[in-house]
């Protein structure tokens, strides 16, 4: 087996605790060699829980690793990812890559110019059920689709903070649905927006082949025991559907980890890299 990829983690918040940290520490394709966060006490606690080391600075983290995983707000990620790429470190990026197209382009450019691979944590894309659904959609003539991502995470709890409260569902949930409907129906050419991101948002997308998709997004729906997310595709032959409430999201993480490690070791860019992140950022901006 190849030597595990030495990954440093930036961030020590909720998502770093429940996904990035445990996934990267579990291996065997990766080993977590350090954690850095702006809150040193949080980094200390997370590092101790994961059996690794909290480091005093971002530069110290870069000195220990060959790849960096980010679990921080998009604007913070963009600046640090450029620094990491310039240091020759591979990038495991959260979505969205940044808060603006210009900043997302800076990240992608730094990765290209420094010859480092990058990969987006578009979680649902790594699930075997999603991949089976998209494989079926590739041979399906679609005339329309409905997608939803609804939860109450912005009302209270670990996700009701910072950039999510300011920018709402468009930037947080939008990348997932826009990515999925394009993967199922083909490139989006126009988007009409109704509603607003901190409440209820509707996006109507026209795809290149003429299909229409309707996306419903909200982080302000109370009383749900779990998020409601899924995609339905319709055409003359019937319908295809994936309901993410019926799949175990824990099955995503080993696939994500293995594909990131493979990209780092081979140097072959992942299809869901920073350039794809720029494309999604442009779709967000068009809304």
C-alpha cells in the first residue's frame, strides 16, 4: 500500500469535528498530522480527540503536511488555500470555494500554476447511490426536474453562525443542488431566482438541452427531524429519484478520502476540483 497522504486540517468547528477530522484520521489512505485553528483551545481539544497535534500557526501546519483540508468559512478558505497551493500543498476544499468569483478564481489559478491537485467536499457526489442515480440519468431523456434541500440549521445549532446566517441557503446549499442538477440534466444556461436566501429560495434553471429544473432551498424550516434533500428527474420514460434521507451519509467519507489520496499520489486532477468550484461560483453569482 502506498504511504498515507499527510494531511493538515484547518479549522476546529462542528464540521471539522464530525466529518473532516474523523475521516482523515481514520485512514488508511490518509493520516492527520496536525490541526490549526484561529481558536487555539478548540484546536487543542480536537487534536487530542483525534490523536494528533495542534500547531501554533498555519505556516507550522504547512511544514508538517503535503495536503491541507479546510473546514473554515469560504472567505477565510480562499486566502489560506492560495497560500497552501503556493507552498505546493494539495487542497481539500469546502463548498463554496469562496464568496466571490474573483476569489474562487484565485484559488483555482494558484492550484494550476503550482501544479497541485484540488478536490471539493461536495459530499453527496461521493455516495454510491448518487453515482448510480447519475449513471441512470446519463441514459435518460429528461424534460424537467425538481430538487430540494430543506432544513432548520440556520434557526439554531452549530450551523446558525457567521457566513451561513449572512449569506443563507444560496451559498451553503446551492452548490449541492446546482452541481447535482447539472450532473443529471446537463449544463445550466439561465437561472431565475425568487425569494431570498435567509428564508425560502426558488431557482428555476434552463438547461442547454431544453430541460427545466426547479430548486427549492431553505435553512429556516423548523420542526424537521432531519433535512429533506433529493432530486427527481422526469421524462417521457417516467421518473428517476434519489432521496438523501434514505442513504447513509457515512458511506460518502471513505470514498472522498480514497479519491483525494489517489489524486494527490498520482497528480491526476479530480473532476470535482477547484475549477469546478469556480464554475459553481459563477452559477451562484448569476443568481
